[in-house]
C-alpha cells in the first residue's frame, strides 16, 4: 500500500476526482508540452456527465488556458479502465496531433496513466488487509497507529499535523461563512445556523447538533471551492474532521497527539479500502466515498474512546457495511445535494458505531476485509446512472420536477 500522504491530500474542492485529479493531469501534460500552441482534451463517461457541475472544465482550462484549449465532452463513451477517463492531445498550429496521453482520475485526487499498474510506487505497507495488519499488531503488542509509524517513519506525524490544521481551518471557516453556494440550485450554507441553534439546545441535542454543524461546515467549504483535505475524497471530506472535532470538544483529556494518532488509524483503514476496492464515486458509487469515510471516522473514534484492536476493526466494519449500495447521484452534477447532508449523517453514525463497538467485546461474524470486497462487487454491479453521472436517483427526480414547472 502507498503512504498516507497519497490518501490525505490538501487541495481545493469541490471534487477530488473531477477537480483535483484533472487539474493535476493538466499540469503534468503542460509540463511535458509547455511549447505546444494548442491543446485538445476529451472527457469521458462520469467526467463528461458531471464535469461542469464539478468544475472539471475550470480545473483543466485554468492550467492549459481557455484561449488555446478545446474541451470535448463524451458522456456516452467509455475508456476501458475507469469511468473517469481523459485524453489529452497537444496540437501544432495546423491542428495536427503532436502527442496523445490517456489518463484516469481514479479517486481521492490520484491519477493513473492508461495501462499502468494500480500503484507503481514502492509500497510503504507490505500488509494490505486489516486481517493481516491486526494479526501483526496483536503479535507485536502494538496499536494500529504504531504500525503506521513503523511503516511511514516518525516524520509522518508532522505531515498529519499539517493535515489536522487544514481540517480544523476549513471547519472554522465553514462555521462562519454564510450565503448561497455557487451553482445552479441555490443551496444556502447552513453550518452557522446549525451551530448557533445547537448552542442554545438541550444536552440531548449536542451530539447530533454539533457533529452535524461541523460536518456541514467542512462540506460546504468544499462545495464553495475552499481548501480541504481528502478524507478520503473531497465529497466525503467533512466526516473525519467533524467526528474528531466533536470528541476533542467533549473529551478534555484528549491532546493533539491523540488526534494525530486517530488520523493515522483512520488513514490505515482508508488505505486498505483504496487498495482493495475503490474510493471513487464514479467507480463504486457513494459507498466508496461516504462509506469509506464513515469507516475511517468510526475507527478513529473508537481508538479515542479506548477501544481495542478488534473493537476498532468492528466499528470500521459497521461504518462501511451500513453504507453498502449507497448511490452517487449528485443533483445537477454539484457536490451539494445529497453530498453535504450525507457527510453530516455519516459523522453521527460514526460516533454511534464507535459507541456500539465499545459496548461489545469486538467479536462479530463479518470481517472488515470481507465488507470491503463486497463493497467493490456491489459498486461494479451498480448501473452507471448511480455512479456519479447525475442521470438517475435523486438527480433524475430533481430534474424531472424542475422541468415540469
């Protein structure tokens, strides 16, 4: 498995696969062909279907230049290796093709050339399943975060400190921001109002209210093009920081190092999902984004509550299991409805799953790795209209209602 540096990426929203990935691809192509007078970029399937709402065109044109770049949208056509396919072409003054590059945005801001292995980098983690990792940790008497440190080296803590700082900064900005989010549906930011109302609510509303406000804050920042951390994607970026911030606020004994160790554990579980299944909504639906983030947050929360290795694994298993089959059907191609509310729902679910696992002894019938495999198969069984194309589900219902007015 790759380093957690490849999972937690700092960037701007609204989409890691549709904004961050295409921008990175454009930067690499421009670096190779800086003298090319013209470019042509063809977007396929999911990138073409929801690219305008996800600002894919802006991400590419801001790098290559909108005055010298032609964008072609082919939502009905597929490239063979992933739904988020792109073809970059450098052209001479006569329009003849100088060079062609086929590349995929595979989720979480990562890109992969056509024909390349899933990961060409030297592995940082030799163990790739939680079953193997948990057995190793039990044998050595270490925790998940100590295993991360063993594989990554002590310098991982400075990286995670930077990750947490960006997470908290995006949360704080989101709690203060007001107004309408950019896009066609006129969705207002709600984090600030949720936060204020919760402050005046009774104790029974605090967990749901504060966690919801925190998740909305980060997710709304993402939707507004603010700086966030993929955890593991932009579309699910509010879940881990909301869960950790709530525990930081309510458990006075927690120190910064505790939160960084929780981020390490969360990242380890996210890395296993990314390696053995997918975190791309275009490939496996929203179960790969929100489901994965809920599993990560559940694991982190359980660790902060004093859970054992098996209790942490159980919480993560439940966090992913109960999102199986979740579709990716963003309204009008925007990372807003239902994405933002899903972050809030998954954050409260992560805390509930952590509490449930703490009440148990960690024993359960379905292992985490098995749920990961089922999620992958379920995602591939989903029709494309439920995998980030905005042609089915809530997106279709919204469009039909809007068109009937």
